[in-house]
């Protein structure tokens, strides 16, 4: 479990409505690893390493078509997958490489719980990291709202930062929205 202190923590920074309005939110910790298959020369084989997805690759999408934006900064040495869940339904997942930033530009209005997993050797077919996997969720939910003059923009930072305002909770890998 990750807990935030005034000088360190995970940030679910500023929700900006096109007029620069900010609101705090939360984040999540981790657990276990998973098994992965990989692709080599167009064939799936268990012995070779999987092709690493490009930064910002949308791995799952059931909510595009909105005007909200989610920006994810991953300052860690591990790749991550961030998943938005609306109600009990997985809505979208994006791959964020280590020390990179990814953006989803078309999030529909609604309230989402944010999960993320990080690790090494991600398997697209299994939807899991094969090595060093951790599973977390932000404690606070993100609300996206669009009006005729503005749309919500959220920025998530997955690494501890000074003055972080987001708390996270570890998630059992079986409960992670794969």
C-alpha cells in the first residue's frame, strides 16, 4: 500500500476544466506477477520475449468519443498499464512506458475508478506483465464533465512526487480489470 506524506506520494494531479480549475484525486499499489506469451516472427511462442507495446498504445477501448482528456506521467523505471473502469465495466486501458507520458484525448463523460499495473515484459495477449508485476488502484475516482465551453483534463503521475495528493491501495491480481 502506498500512503502519501506532505513531501512524497503519488499524484493524481489537477483536473483541469478548460478554464484551469483543479481538483484532487487518488492512486493505487500492487502485488503479484503473471505468465506471458510473446510474439516472434508473427507466431505466438512461450520462449521468446513479447514485443513491447509503443507508448500510448490503447490496449482496450469502450469509451472513446468523448471530449475529456487523461494524461498519464510514468516517472518510474517500470512500464505501466492504466485502466479506467466505469461502474463495473472496464472502459479503456493505455500502455505507458517507463519514464514516459501518454495521453487519451477522447474520454466520455462519467465517473471512473483508475487501476494501474506495472512491471516488466508485458504480454498483450494475456494483458499482464510477466515479471515484477504490481497491481494498484487510486482511492479517489475521476469525474469527466463536458460543457459547451469546457472539457475535463486529468493528469495522473504514477511515481511518488513532492506534495502528492493521491492515495493508492493494492489490488489482488484476480480483482484487477484485465
